[in-house]
């Protein structure tokens, strides 16, 4: 027993010693100290000559120190000992390549490829070695030959990646489609790896190639997955109408695809393509056998009606509640209705009744909090700031350490700012600047800077008070009144610190009311006043977005994105600006 224990300890010590040698060898190799690494790998390989990792590293050390003859002798020796390990021909050929001996290299590569017929089990490894050595054409040939010999193997994914590296995009797309053809479950994988090559431009060469490959495959082997893939491509191109055609075709074959049409409608809605969004949701309302889907679609129809300011919104809400009732399942629609009544109809008393009714249909403390936040917003709308603060404070105390509580704190700060209690507003905003909810943190920082940079130093400076008043008008959706108020402020306080804020705020309202030329004028004026101002990068970004999304002027958009990239490297918009600039330039963006 004692002898066995001693033997066990010896074995353990040998393993530990080997591991430490390997770690040290790897460290030398990565640092480029190849002669030291060579000595250790030689020791490791001598002890375990079947370990391919040791062999490959040892050969690499020889090659990095120009000991090509030693590498060749070792490989030839291994091939003599183990003639079935034909992948070594790739390494031998690469050793010739390193010496610029192209003919000898090609001879060895061909031997490796020919050996796949006899030893197909090494086909995948041979292909991988070719790829690791950047011998991409040989790698493709090895993968294809291996698949021919064993149809159960699928290397289309690897082949597609290689074609992508070579810039052979049509072949790459074909390989991905061949992969998907073997199993529909590869759809997310294909979408993920082709998306960097697909842009939102329907006329982009890669987009056209991809669609051509998919359509060609769909003709030879019709399957639902091709419609799904085409729908996805059209969605990337923001051609929601064409995506809708594909989704309807899928629905005709299988009604379960109705869920895809809801998702498409939501995407179109978020992209402000309200026409197609409406068509999607109307289709769901008409075709879906499920009441939940009908209700979801109908609720989006209400939202679209509000966005496009349909004249029959009241009738739509009435019909919605007649069909689906006022209950827990229509809770969000009730909140939407109250918001519409307040900010679009100025019917605050009716809105409060709707919210009180909604409160009866839910037991969730989070839903109760949502109602209280909306009640607070109504009181802010009415100028009853103290009542609003009570509602917001109730949410803060009832739900702690949650995003909805942080939202309530922001509303406390915002309401205090509206009533010109700037010190208390700043105290709340200081806490929120570190909020875990990024959107709230950004809003808090923005308002904090407005107050800090413009807080009056004496009683005669009322610029911040007047700015807060116009900000309240904007909150109340009284956009034209807010624009006029800001113009009055700009006329009265020209040259004051508040001028930047007023120009920027007014520009945003111009965009909201579709007065785009006026918005551009404001942004440019803001930049001209002080090119080092804290809102300059914001102005550049908004100009770029305007030209990109509203005016379809990619040249101008690119110009302003570049302003951020090269002149404002610390801007919070830098990453987004760089990505969008590259996309406009036609680069593949992940």
C-alpha cells in the first residue's frame, strides 16, 4: 500500500512538473522568446511524441528562428513513423512556404488533400490547418471534399466564413444558405453572421446578392424558412411592406405565424411607418383566433391613431373598451386614454376618472405606482405642483430601489424645477446622476446642467425662471406656445448662458412640429456662438440625424457625424456617430 502511495505521489509530481513546463513554454512563446520556448517544447515533445500541440509549437519555434531544416526533418520523421497522420503534409508544405519554395509547398498541400480519400476522418482537421495558415482556397477544397465523402458532415458555416474573409460575398451567402437548407434551426445563426454585410439600403450590392441567393434556393426547395429570411432582409432595409407580404405568405401556410405579424407591426410602429404598422395590426385583428392577439393589435391601433392625430380617436377608444372592457387586461390602454385626454384634449377631470377606474382593476403595486405617476403628470399639467409632488413622493416611498422609484424621484426634481425651486431640484438630480437606469441618469444630468449653468446669481436675472416656464409648456404639449416663449427669451437674454439651452430646446420643438429648416438654423447658430460650448456635440449629432433620417442627405449627415468623431472624441455620441458614419460610407458594421 505504501509503495502504491509513493507511486501515486510520483505520478502527481510529474503531472504538475509537466504543467509548469508547459505554462513556462507558452509564456516564452507568446513573448517571442522562441529559443527558450523551443527547449521546453522539445523536452515536452520527447516525453509525449503523440501530443500534436507540442509538435506544432516546436515546429513554429523552429520556423520563427529560421531553423527550417530542423522543422522539415522532424515532420518527415513523424510521417515515416505515422504515415496515416497525413495532416502533417500541410505543416510540411507551410514550412516550404515560409522559405518561398512555392512548388514544393503546393506538392505537399496536394498530398494532404489527396489523403482525405483514404483518411476522411482527418479531413476537417486538414481544412482547419489550411485555414490557420491562411491557405483559404485549400481549406475550402478540403472542407468540400470531406463533405462529399461524408454527407452527414456539415462544414458550410466554416466555408462561408472563409468566403467572407476573401470578400467572395455571393459564395459566402450561398454557403450560409446551404447551411440553413440542412436545418431550419440555423436561421438565427445565419441572420447573425450575415447581418454585418446587410445594410438598410435596398440597392446595396450585398443586399441584392443575398436576396438573389435566397430566392434561387426557395425556387429549388420551397420552405417557410426562406420567407422568414426574406422578411428579415426587408425589415433590415426598412421595407416593411415587402416584409409584410412574406409574413402573410407564412400565415397562409401556418396560422401560428400570426405572432410574426405582430412583431413586424411593432417594428414598423417604432420606425414610424404607421401605414404598414396599421395594416399589420388590422390583419391581426381580422385573422387572429386569439383574443389576446386581437387586443394587443387593437391597442397599437390606438397608439397609431394618436401619433397621426386621427380625427376619430375618441370613437376608437370607445369601440376598444366596448369590445375588450375596462379590466386588468386593458390596463395599459386605460393609461394611454388618460394621457390622450390630458395632453391632447385638455380633459383632465375625465382623465382622472379614467385613472381612478384603472386603479380598481389591478392589485399590482407597480401598476398602482404607474397610475400615481400619471396622476402626478396631470397635476403638473394643471400647474398644481404641490399635489403632483405628493403623488410622486408616494411612489418613492412605496417602491424603493426600483427604476419606477427613480422615475418618481426625477419627476419630483422636474416638478420642483418647474416651480422654480432650483436648489431642491438639484439635490434630487445629484442622486439620480448615478442612477442604474441609463435613460433616467442622462435626463437627470441634462436637467442638472441646465440648472447649474444658468442658476441666477442675483434677483434681476430671471432667465432660468422663464426658461423653466417654456419647458413646462413643452411638457404640456403646447409646442407653439413654447416656441414663442423661447423666442421671447432669446430676444431678451441674448448673450446670456441660457441662450445655448434656449436655441437647443427650440430646435427640438421645431423638429417635433416639422419645421426642419428652422431647427437647422438654430443648431448652426448654437454652434457659431461658442464652438467649445457643452451643447455643440449635441447640435452636431442632431443635425446629422436630421439629414440622415428626415432629409435623406447622406453627404450632410456624414459631414456632421465626422465633426463628432474628429472634433469631439469625448462626446457621449462618439460610438453611435462612428457606427452611423461607417454605415453611411457603406462599411460592414456589426
